[in-house]
C-alpha cells in the first residue's frame, strides 16, 4: 500500500493555529439511547443461568491458588483438592454486593466517567507484541512507540482511557516493564487508565503508583484504574490472575473478570452452551471478588473469539460472536453487573478491507449489545499480534461514529427545521438557510478519515488511500501533542518509586513474582 513520504514539519505558529481550531476534548461517557438487541426471552435467560449454576455446583471450577482455596473454604464453599464447587445461593448472595454502577475518576476531573447501566466507555487495544508503525512497517515495539500510543489516546476524543501496554515495549527488561508502562499511561494522558496484572507483585506496584498519584485514602472510595484478570477456559483460574485480583480488590479498584474464550476449542462448538460455560466462569470470579472485599467494584468480562474448524485459528467478526455478545449483555443485566467486551477485532494482516469489515461488524454488535467497558477499541489487527498506527486512528473515528449513533435521535431543533421546510418550499435547497448554517457541524457526522470526493478530485490530490491518510493524521497529532500538566511533585514521586523498585527487582526477561 502506498504510504506518502514523511511530511515537512510545520512551524510552531502553524501548529498552534491548528491546535486552536481542532478540538481534542474527550467525549463524555456514552449514554446509550437506542434499544438493545436481546435475542433471548426470559425463559432462555433463565435456562442459561440454570445451566451455569449446574456447572458451578456439579462440575466445579479449579482455583490453582492456595490462598483462594482457603478463602473459599471460609466462605462456605465445598473445596476438593483445587476444585471449588459453588452453591448457586452462595454465588447469588456474593454477586449481589457488586455495584451496578460507579464513577471512574481521572487525575483530570473533567475526564471522570460515569460507568455501568446505560453508560459505555471506549478503551484502546492492549497486549500487542508487534506494531505497524508510522511508516506502516511491522516491527517489534519500543517504549517510545508505546508512549506515542498513549499520546494519541489522550488526543482522540472517542478514547476514554490510555489503557496500559497497548504495545509491548520490548526494549525494556520484562521484569521492569510494568513500571514504565504504568508511568507512561499516567503522565502522557490525564484520562483514566488500566493497571498491569501480569503478576501479583506487578499488580501491587500498580496499586502503589496509583496511591502516589491519587492518595491511598482517595482510592478507598474512588475507582481510578482497571485491572484485567483472564481465566483459563475451560473452568480454571490460576495463581497469577487471582493474586493480581486480590491486589486490586483489596484497594477497592475494579477488575474485569474475563474468561478467555476460543469458541469450539476451549468451549463447546455451539453458541448457547459456550455462553453457559463462559457465564459460569465469569460468575465464579465475580463471586470471588466479593469474598476478597465485599462491595468492591467488579466487571463481568470476557475475551470472545471463535476458532476456524479448518485451521484452529481464532476468528473475529463472525455472526456467532455477535450473537454471544448479545446474550452476554443480557446475562450481565440479569445479574445487575456492568460488563466488558472486545471491540474492532480482526485477523487481517494489514489494514485492508477484511480488517474494516471484521471491525465494523464487531463494533455494531457491541454497541447494540449494550456493553459498558468496550475494550480493544482501537488498533487491533492480526488476531491481536500487532497494533496498527493507521487502524488506531480510523478505529477511534469509527468509535466516535458509533457513539453518535448510540446517542439516538436529536429532537431539539425539530420545530426550527420544519419551519425551514415551509420557507424553502418545493424545488429549493437548504445550503444557505440559517438553520443549516447554524446546525451543519452537528447535523450529520463528517468523517475525516473517509474520502467522499469524486474520483477525479481524489486522483488529482494524489490517489491517497485510507492507510496513508491515517498515518499522516497520526504524525500530525503527535506533532501537536502537549503533555497534560500533573500536580506538583507527583511526577517526581512516581519516578522515585520506579527507580527504587528497579533497584529491588532484578532486570531479567521474566515476570517478577518474588521481589
């Protein structure tokens, strides 16, 4: 794909003029006003619930963690070896104490986010071991690349979070990466962010850095970050994830309880039974958060994919994934717990038509399913193996378009617009009418990344395709980036904490579990 040469950098005055006309203000949390897609009736919802409870009671869930096993014994569950058998009444009693909604608090209060119920937020992708960079070259990421993604997350209005390791900074020792990743998410954006859960010790470091930034007492009553804990389907939670979960829950910080589903490989090869198993796995973790700390926020999560029965490769954008998202949304609302899903996923190797179709299909489904925490919303490609700089930009604009759709119909100018119909009359046009001049910027979403000009004009302007346009936009945004101010002394305190921990943790290419 043709990528233009790197443009000449503009002068400071020109960049300032553009900054003054371009609005980087974060969109508020989406308040959905469209009807949801709910394919199950209440009899079917009850059937999924009953099947999941049967799994919990009779098949059990493995908790490979001695602390969790002892916690469950004290809570009254039946424990046999590493398998925990959860009585449905105990599960219901525990998940009843999970808040149905709460507020995410950013270090800039203007970026606080109401969360749960009919509110949704968009969060960039994370975890990519490769990227496609500003020259559309697939390569190993560095810390500088990750910082660029955090800067873009800060500037793109539809992104509500800077996430954490959008790409893996491979120029740092594995044992130290979580510190630099957390620092970068905190300083390059004043939106909310995610916290690393790659080991219990890493999660504790994240909590300590949050305490430096926000204060320990503040964290007791305010959600300031999000942890993700992946289950090992079928029906296993391991020591690493459970230890990280405890670190977050003890500080009253929300965690995503996310079974890692590859439909047909680690679940039955059928939609409804897959949801029943996933639901049981999520409920077991959600219940455990309340064993750790009653009333702490938790989010019903999942990573959802199906596998090709021809190759075993994970797939995205399939009809079954959409159906399962609709069903999981219903189950989350049935339990009165906010829920997370994944967005704009795809298996394409470049930012091509396949990437667009897969991502658009998934985006529409998660919006209509009513997801609250919409993760992996920008950049995902190649089954998560790389984050594309170009796709990051276009995905963010797609999220803004979905945001506008989900806001629903605006009626505030209805009478004025109807008056214009009478004034224009048959055969006229509205382009110069006062109502049009007053409302044109908000009347219809105007994508900046899509080219709607004639083919002749497009050719005359260099036949530039969307990847090249998006990369130009990414360079422009990074050139215009301004670091958001941080409260005096906080950045130095974070640097001091990182320096101390880097002295205490050996610099090795392995996760820190002991220091």
